[in-house]
């Protein structure tokens, strides 16, 4: 049996026993994690995900990807040029089990990005039987989905915000919304995990754009160029 899972803005087709490299997860070597965003299991296609399905995997180690060389040459600036290298942080996994159902009650730690808040990781991995307690909260106190990033600012550092429009899909209007919500720098965006992404998706009213356009990867690259 095979499954198609989604993590770090990418999709992977996996079978039991596969070795997989994904965007860095908040886990240690030897941990077992569970992917819950399953787009397809066998012949069952999700809408958009398959309810109750999951893929469990054992973390082998935290690694770095191949070095990527980024070369910048500026026009009309006396031949100014700069070369930078970057190695993406990754997690090496071995797929151990594919669940067609019952994954929401397995109790296995959810596979979350390394930038996720620890509280969000606990909530995401808790058995489904414990979740109804949250329904008692008054509707008036409802907050946006996900977790509010802990690195939001009231103003740009030194009064000099980064040019967030360099990120594909971010124009002047969206950059203004990011500023209104306390986001001025690339390193703020690159630190977001799934919970923070869900929160900002809700605040910006652009569901899925952050993952679809790979904001985290782009922000990581632009932040490295500034160092």
C-alpha cells in the first residue's frame, strides 16, 4: 500500500520501509512521528485529505541538504557581485506504518516543523478523545486558527524593514498587511512552523498561500543573503 503525504509545502509518495528526507521536524533521532495531512491512501483520494488516515515514521537523524550556491551580480554598480552558500536543514525518516483509519486516535506525536511552538506540538499529537474539552470555550473568545507567532514586532528593527516583496506572491498590499500584523523581516517568516502558518493564513485571508508559494524556503534564502 502507498500513501501521498504533505509536509513542508511538498508532497511525497511513500510506502512502508521508504527512507525519506523532509523539511526539518521538531523531533529527535529515535522518535516516532505521524503525518496527518494525507492526500491519498491506496485508491482512496482525499477531499483534500483522507479523514482518519496517517503515515508513521521513525526519525533516523537531523541532517543538512547539499550546499546551494547563490550568485548575485548587480547591474550598473561597477560589476558588484556576491556568492553565498546555503544548506537546508532536513530530517531523515524511515516510514514504518501507513494507517487507512484511526490515525486521529493513535496518540503518536504529530510531525510538525522545527519552528512550531512546543504547546502546539502537544495539542496536535494529543488523542482525539481529549479534544472535546476545548469546545467549552465561549464563541466570543474564539481566536484565529493555529498559534500566534512569538516573534512578531511592533516596528521594524532599526526602522529598516526587509523588502518582503522579494518573496514570490507578496506585493505591496500583502506586504502592508504583514507589517500591520508585526512582520517586517525575513528571519521572522523563516521561523514559522505549521501552527504559526495557520495563524498568519487566517490573519492575511490568503489560505494556503504561505505553503503554496514556499514562503519559508524563500525567506530562509533571502535572510542568508543578508548575513
